[in-house]
């Protein structure tokens, strides 16, 4: 978690109302951009983002600081959208990636809504939590290794398989790779993760021996951690056309071909269609609609500093 998010989280947990206002302001536009693409209505999107902030307040204790706060909020919103359709009698998946040239109905996803928060962050027994945390650490180290070495083709394959949950042949169709090459890279990446985990104090048994099981578990971790998503500063440089060519090609693949819905929401925020006045109105609505829940979540003896 970056320093700004860490500071905001501390303010929120201390009951600081101005901190909550800044928290809402920091995340609401990218969350609304994500929801609008999924539900097609700004008003409904704002309602779902309101539900997301309220769910966050009731499930803060489930947030694991080793992941990005933005990712935690996106995951909550994703399940709120699934619930929205379920309440209407519609079963609709909300894939994390809108993979180019693919049928959304074919996306392999395990997004199952749970209450009160996100299933990934739901409480689990201590041993399982430590083991899964070890895998999350290994995934982050793998992504960092590939990014630092600018091994972007391998990273694209990893994202396509584990983040977008696509099949070898689908990736081969949009990359200059054969199905066999993708299969070889997949086994090599899983082998590297298995070697990393073998040094952990919480090894995951024979993890990696069952490729199907390994892929599903990796997808859950990758969706939660988003270790390869470009930073907002990188996305900003991408919009300005000032990234080095290799990085620009990678980001283009990530947001256009892979169709990462989280990064596309960030790009929508960086290139807003709404005016500053409209943004201020939306921010005010969301703050006013959640401040009561925020105060209630602090309890009568925990309200923190109040504005004079």
C-alpha cells in the first residue's frame, strides 16, 4: 500500500470525517467509471459505489495491507454489481478483463458474491491465511522480476492466463506466440512460483502439481493483488505518449488487448468526460450519503476529531 493510501486509511480508522471526505474523493471517480461500464447508468453506478463505501466501512478488518487499497475497493464493487443483477433476477458475471475478440460468456470466473464483503478477503483459518499470503508474495515477486527485466512477453502470457483467465489458443491468436510456447512459459512460471514457495515457512503442500488447480488459485491471487497493473503515474505517461516504447507496448496490451477493467477505469478518470463541477456534485452526494454510516461505524466513543 502506498503512503497516501496508508495515511488516508489511518485517518478513516481514527474517525476523522475530513479524512473520510478525502477517501471518497480519492477513489469515487475511478469506481464510478468501472461501474458505469458494467451497468450502463451513471445513477445506478453511483448507488453501487455508495454501497461499496458502506461495505468497506463494515469490513475494514478484512483488508490485508499487503494488497492495494484500490484493489480491495474494486473487488467489493465487483461483487456489488453481481448482487445488483441478481436482485433483478439476472445471472451475469463481471470479469476483471474484457479480453479482445472474446465472448464474455466464455470467461472462466469464480466470482461468487458473499456478504458482508469480498470473498477473497473473508476470514479464513489462520494457517490457510498464512499459506495464501505466501502465494501472494510469490506472485508479487514474480511480476516484479518480469517487469524489472522488461520480460514483457512472459508477463503478457502470465496476465492472459492467470488474470484474464484465457486459454492457450486464445492468447496465441492475439500474440506472436504458438500454443506450445504459451504452454511452456506457463509451466516455467508456475515452476518459478513453486520454487519460491518451497522457501516459505508456509508451503502450499504439492501446489503446482495439478495445473488446473494451480491456475485457478493463481487467478484468485492475481485478481486480488493485481501485481502487474501499471501504476497510475505510468498510465498518465501512457496517455501523454511519453512512455518508452517497450513499456508503451506492454500497457497497450494490458488495457486494450487484455482489457483490464480496473486500469481502464483509471484511464477514464485521467481523461474524464465530466466537468469539474459535475465531479464536485458527485463527490458531495457520495460523501453525504455515507457520512452517517461512517460515524456509526466509529461508535459513540470513537468519533475522532470533528471540524470546528
